[in-house]
C-alpha cells in the first residue's frame, strides 16, 4: 500500500468516525444524557474528519447554531485541504 492509499483510507475512517460521533452526540443531547465534549468533536475535525463533521451537522441538524462549528469546521477543512495538497505535491514530485 502506498502513502497516498494509506492517507485516503485513513481519511475515510476518520470521517466515518466523526460522522458517527456527531450522530451519537445528537442522540445523547435529545435524551439529556452525558455528551461528547465540543473539544473532542473539534479534534476529530482537526484529525481530518471535516467532511464527516459537516455531513453529521447537516444530517442530524447538530451544532448548526454554534459559530465555532459553522465557521470553525469549514476553516479547518480549508486549511487541511491546502496542507494536504502541498504534502501531496511534495510526495509526488520526488
């Protein structure tokens, strides 16, 4: 497995986990139960789960009124996209 394949599989797994985490947090919120911390949800985005986070926010209508999520998640995603493309360029240009 090459570096690019490993990266893509890792991103897929992180995004699925992030989507599930947003769904679980919404489910817990509706029931007034213990919650997943906002810090944890944002760390999942920082680890590459931005697409899963946005999908979870839209699918579960969760965290859509919080500026740190509606602005922060896309900002993190854009930053990661730029960094990933720089890294990809560096790897493939050798």
